[in-house]
C-alpha cells in the first residue's frame, strides 16, 4: 500500500498558485518526500524532493512540516500545461521499491 | 544530457507469445527500475536493478523477468503473454538508486496483447 494520502482531484485557476497537500504520517527518518507528475500518455516527470527542509527549484516549492508527517507542493503560477496527475511518494535508502498511490488529478482552468 | 530511452514505443503481441522491452538509462545512472501502469491498478513496481544485480522485486509472477547489462542498459521480458499484460511499461533510471536520488522515467512502451 502507498505510504501517502492525497486528495483525488483539485482545481486551480490559471495564473494562481496550486497547493497540493500530501499526508505521510508513517514516514521514517531516512525517507525522502518526492513529487512527480504525469501528463497523459507520458512517463512521470520528477518535480522536487526533500528530507526535512523546504525546497525550491525552477518548477515548484516543497513545504515539509516540522514533524514531517505532511507536505505541500506549490506550483506558484499554474498554467494549463500543469494539468496532470501529481504523485507524492516517500522512499528511503537501499534501493527503490517505490510505491505510487493514485495521486491527485490537478485541473488548471482558464 | 539525453533522457531515458525506451524501445519500442508500441508493441502488439498475441496471447502466448513472449516480448522483450529495452531501456537505456541516463548516462551515469546505475539503477534501473521497471513499472507496469494500467488504468485499473495504476503504477506498479516490477523490479529494480543496480550494477547488474536485481535488488528489489515487486509482486509479479515469474513470467516477468529482467536483466541489466554492464553499461546499465536494461531489458525486461514477459513470457507466455496474457491479455491482462496489456499495459504501459515504464522504465526509470536513478543515479544512486538510494533515497536522495530521483527517478527519471522514459515515456514507456505500450504493449497490447490480443
């Protein structure tokens, strides 16, 4: 079973920030939080990851709570091309056996 | 830097046949993972290879197998194909194959079994 819980779907207006929440209450100390997204018929695309600190890159920001039990992916200015399924996963060391849940289907509307 | 390349992009096979899919990882990446994606089951982990050794395996029957070569390129094989094997097969490579190393996916091979 996936170690994360995400809303099934969310809407966002174009140009506004999209805030995608994720709960991972059973995360262990050496597990990272990863975010990927998948646009129809393509492979998932890596967005961002973090361990404890908040992270920012050219695509998004990742906010991790102090207790590490939840996180939020922020797309600062959503565009129509950000419409996709967003996956939040946790993964540790020693080789990947990544478990993807159902993700959040984000609809960006004009 | 070139991304993960999967070949072929599409494949149609008949029940009972076997199929081999190929994956070329990003240069320098030593870990290659394989996933099956279907509308009903979502993304499911098949197996992961690191330096030619299978390190992790998902809950799939023995008909699904794989291997990794010394140049990190990987193949997966499905024997005695069943209709339910119709899916998008995705390959992902990773630099370290450990926690602080993102997965980079190819665009997959879409297999249709008739």
